[in-house]
């Protein structure tokens, strides 16, 4: 039942937020997101002390076909549901009410997105998966288009929308193809789809895999489908950018693991060499682009692509031949070590990028600019901001004893095991990552003032938003195994 | 059988009689100036009576017997009849607006719509090609007048004339097709024609084949499928908005009902020989209007092109005539009815919103939708949901309609066609979301728009149906199964 509540509560509060007065909207959104957080925390309890019936939600589907699971909290999606519900209260506190018009619509749409994101990671039915996949998208389009910054916000948000929708519709063809092949009764639950997909020939699997891959590459995004992303991240309100980069981008990785690796295993093993080359190219290419950017948020956007490309490379290096997944649960999978690392890194990247984007927003609010050339010397006279920035940044460049190190090290290790040369080339990204992130710190915090002043430090609220994120980066780096029991 | 019993059964076996009586009453009441406010009520009562009769016959429809071998109210006919009458009820609600109540000849306006509906009901329930032709003519002639009802407006006149010329042309082709089919098979009866089709399954005589093709072309004209769609945008734009709403919903439903009924029951056994033609028409109907619509600036014209594009999706049903579900029931008709439900409801919401905006600003350009979210947040929210449904966003009826259509295509093995359909859906997002963009992301001042209770009722019912179909498609589709 917890899985159902995690969808219903944001949906219900989201719709009711449309009808309340503006001043109440933030409080209602906060209440809703804290209830969701409480639910996922209790879900964690039942996950570690199994009581499946409390986590799953079953429903009678068609007249004669009996009950089966529609939503399930656990397995692969658990870490991402946890991430979603941890981040939402923080960004709702983070989002200032007085800077947006019609805040009740803003928060309502945000909660609808939360319902969609929770649903995607819990759905056990392909149609439901697709519905939630899109439920996150339409609010995002409106949020970017209405409350974005800049003159061309409508065009930017439409580009984002059309790109993603193009991918999703190709995915829809793939999904329907699988359903049509799932026996005469056309069951749509993951078990039937899993069995149907494994009966397809390798040629069929490759073609359907490509349809899915395009959708998920756009969502992540990965070169060459990343062109919508930097502009959208810079245009969207920061809280929405956080949702997009910390959570929505993870939908792509989740989808690849679910559909390509688990369902279309044969096709995936055929495509693996090409995907890993593409991923490593994307990893280095976007890292190099990030070094040359002058906009704070653009650097973060490209770094996000770069990190997700590494995750993709690790997914492609999963050793599927050693133990073909013959049970539709990832827990029983041979390559569990790499898979654990992938899930850990998905979670860790979400936390780190959320923290960095919040810092970017505070710097922008304080100094009225995101242009690195106009910043400089912002560390002077501040106690907390430079520390928070530094911790997040070190997590991002994978310094040992941060959560980023655990993730990146294990992922690179997996790529190394796949092929030494590719692993060696991918490892360059660590250096490039250090270059662009330290450049970011140096240009903004150190040196002398270059035009724009930034006086004052973070407020107490802002401190308390960033502290949980910093704690995770450090604890995740020191006790990764303890953290991982909650994730997978 | 005693006459009295016969009369009662004529009234209650099908809605035709009741609707005709109310149509005539409306015409005469329309002559009395004092009764003008009552016209809408009388019309609604008549339609509700017809609708109840239709629904009461729902269960009987599985074992329906033909009436004089001319009409059969089987499940397929009853479903489409119910959809058409319900649609017309919603359109009547749109007319509850002072600019229409003050119109001249209001009684005739309502009466014509009901007469056209009668033609539509005959078209979806025919068992004999003569009845098909009679139905088409009843529907068309009423529609020509409806298109030109705004007789002092030049565009409306042009629309009416264009519609009349093109429609008569298509009727001619239809007659020619019927003649050839009759000449070869020796009968107007669907069952006899089907028997003939089975007999010449592999190598049908050339004239018979030409007859089928002529019928295909004639119906493509009627449902405005490309390359026979060119009349539709001008007619839709020129006609009064309510007439356009009528044409793009009730008329389209009737035309598709007849189209499907004819090809499904008479020509299904040699579907391989006309399937290729249908595939080409579907592909063209998906590509041409979607690409053209992106260049339009008038919302009414966008809706016209969207109607053509939806005809492409609906025509896919002709490629699914052999599909069965696990119980061995044919599913094509249910797929079509589900798609039509979503399409019709979203269309009426869109036209109602357009009508209100046009009444307030005097223009149907996208410009006039700018800043509507400030002027009436509810209206713009309803229109946004309708547009989402048209664009096929999940959890709405539009998505489920498209889902079942593409699913049927893939079951038939038409992978390329379904990818074309999906790509064109992406293109369609562009023009459907243009209006959302105008409402929410652009600013402009304008008069406030007030929704009266009829409109609120219409919008809420419409949205509820859109989500009900979108969230419980299996229950709805099971209702429609034959």
C-alpha cells in the first residue's frame, strides 16, 4: 500500500494546491512532501525487515485475468524513490515563494511531477510506466515555459518537451511491440513483458532496443541527444533544474536497466560495445565542453551529462554472459557488485548535483550573475557558503572519503574489467572533472572581485537545506555499505 | 402482428422516430417568437429521449434482427448511435449562449442538426446500400445548410458552396461504386455482397474491384482523408463554429461508422486487395495535415487540420478488420469507438472554448488566446486538458485511443506505418501546444470570459469522460465489443 500512497498523496495534494490561496500553497506542498518522506522512511523499514504486502499494490486488471502487482517499492527503483522523496521537501523549502507569481500553480505542478517520478520508479506494468513517464513531463514543460528566465523560455521549454516526447513515443512503439508479442491476452505487467521479450529473436531485440535507447538517451541525456539540455537547465527555475538533473535524468538510466538490460538482454549484449564507446566519447566530450563554459549553470549541466555517461558506460559493461538474468528481479543478478555501484552512484550524483545547483542559485541571487568572468572573491567574509560549495564539489570530482569517489571508482573499475583501453580513456574524465569543477570554484570564490559584489552569507534556512546533502556526501564516502543497505 | 404493437415497437426499437418527431416539433415551435427560449430545452428533451431509447436497446442489440432487411441496430450501430446522440447533447449545451439564442431561424438550426443526426444514425446502422445512400444524403444536405447558416457572412457562404460541390461530387462517386458493386453481385444487401465476396475471394472481377475502390474514394472524401481532404479546412473555417463542431464530430462519427460497416461486413474477405490502398491513404493522411497544420495561425483551422490528421488514425481501423482478442471477438469496432469517444469529447471542449473566445475577441486566431490563463484560468485549464488528450498525452482518452490503434497496427505487422504515426504525433504536439503556449506563456489584455452553468457542466462532463476512458480503457472498450 505504501507504493500506492506515494503516488496518491502528491497527486491529491498537487491537485488541491491549485485551488488554495497563494500564501498557503508552499505549506501544503511542504506537508505533502514530508508525508511522502515519512512514507518512504517507513517503506525503508519494511524493505529491510521484509513485509512485501505493505510495499506492493495489486489491482484487478481485466475481467478474467485476476490480480497482479501494479506498483512495487523495492528492487531497482527503491534508491530512486528515496532520492525523489528526500529531495522534494528540500527544494520546496528552497523555492522562495515571493519570487514567483501564482505560486499555487507552481507548487501544484511540482507535486504532480513528484507523483509521476515516484510512479515511474515503482510501476510494474509497462503502460503504467509510460503514463508516469509522461506525467512528469507535461508539468515540467509548463514549469519551464511559465516560470523560466529569459526571453525565449517558451521556445526552450518546447524544445525540451518535443525532444523528450519524440523519444517517449518511439519508446511507446517498442512497448506496444512487446505487448503485442506477449501472448494472445496482451498482458502488460513486467513479468509477461519479460517473458515475451526473451522470446524475441536477436534481430527483433536489437531494433526494439534501439527504440528504447533513443528515448532513454534523450532523457539522460547522452551525446548526441544532449543539445536540449544545457539551455533548459539554465532557463528553468533552479528548483525545477534540480528535479530534472537529480531525478528526471535518472529515469533514463533506470529505463535502460529495466528495459534494455533486463528485458531485451540479447539485444543489449549485441549493442553493448557500441554503447560503451558512445558513452565514453560522450563522457570526455562533454567534460571538455564543460571546461570552456562561462556560465555557472552550463558547467553544471555539462558535468551532469558527463557523470551520467560514465553511469551508462558502467551499465554497458555489466557482465551479462556470466549469469543471464533468468528471474525478473535484479537482486538475483550475478553482476551485483557493479549494479550496486550503479545504483549508489545514481543516488549520490542526484544529491551532489542538487547541492551544486542550489549553491549556483544562491550565488546568482546574491551577485545577480551566473557569468564566471564577472565573479571572483566571493569566499571573502563568508563562513558557510565556501565550505558547502567545497564539500559538494569534492564529491563531484570523486575525492576519496566522499560518496562520489565510491561510485566513480567502482564504475571505472567495471569499465576497466570490460576493456583496459576503454577504462583507461574513461579514467581521464576524473582529471577533466577536477579541472572544470576547480575552475568553477576558483573563478567564483577565489581571486579578486571582477565587477559583481556578493555580500552576506547563507541564511539559517539555507544552511539547513544544504547540511543534509553535505552529510550524505561524507557519510556515503565513509560508510558506503551501511548506506547501500537502504538503496538496494 | 397487430398494428398498435408495431407502432409502439417502431417508437422504442430505435431512436429514429422519436428524433424525427422532435425535429419537426422544433421547426414549428421555432415559428413562434415567444417560444424561442424553450427551443433548447425541447431539443435536449428530444435528444435525451432518443439517447435513453438507444441505451435501453443496448442488451437487445447483440441479437438484433434487421428491420425490413434495411437497417440493423446491432451492437456496433448502437454504440455509435449512443456516441453521436451524446455528442449532439453536448453541442446543444454549447449553443446555450446569448449570441446564438438571438440568432434568426433558431428552430431550424436545431431541427437541421437533429435531421442530420437521423441521417447519421441510418448511416451507422444500414444493412442495404440503398439505406446507406439515403443516410448519406440526409446527413449531407442538412450539413450543407448548417455550414452556410450564417448567410450574411461571405466565408460561410463560400464554405457552404464548397461543401455542397465537393459533397455532391463524392456522392456521385459513391453512387457509381454502389452501382458497380450491385452490377457484379446482383444485390444491395450487405450479406449477399459478402457472400459474393467470399465466392470471388482470390480473383474478384475487375469491375467489382473498381466498385470497391470507388467506394473507398467516396468515403475518403466524406471523412476528409488525404489526398481528398482539401475541401475540409476552408469549409471548417468558414462555417459557424457550432456547425464546425457538429461537422467534425457527429458527421465524422457517422461517416466512419458507415465506412467501417461497409468494408468490415461486405468486403472483409478480400481485404488484401484494398489494404494497400488504405495503407497509402493512411500514411498520406497522417503526414500532409500534420505538416500543414504547423504553419497555421488560426485555431479553428488548426482544429480542422487536426480533424483530418485524426481521420488518418481512425482509418487504421480498416487495417484491423481481422483482429480478434483472446475470446475470439473482433476488436476493430471497439477500438474505433474508443478512439472516437476521446476525439469527439476533446474536440467539443476545444470548439466550445474557441466559441467563447471568438465571441469575446471577434477572432479565431491564436493571438486571441494570449493571456487567457489570466482572464479565465478554468477555461484555459479545460482547454489544456483537451489539447493534451488530442496530442495523446497518457492518462487521457486520446492516448488510449492512439494506443489501441497502434497496437492493432502492430498486431497486423504494420511496423513502418506505426512509426510514421508516432512521428506525426510528435509533429502534432507542436500545433496542439501552440495554444497552450499562447494561453500560459504569453501576455495580453482582453475582456473577461464568463462561463455559464451549461458550459461548466459541459466542460466537467467532458473532462471526466476523457479521464475515465484514459484510466479505465478496458472497461470502456469491453462495453463496445460486439
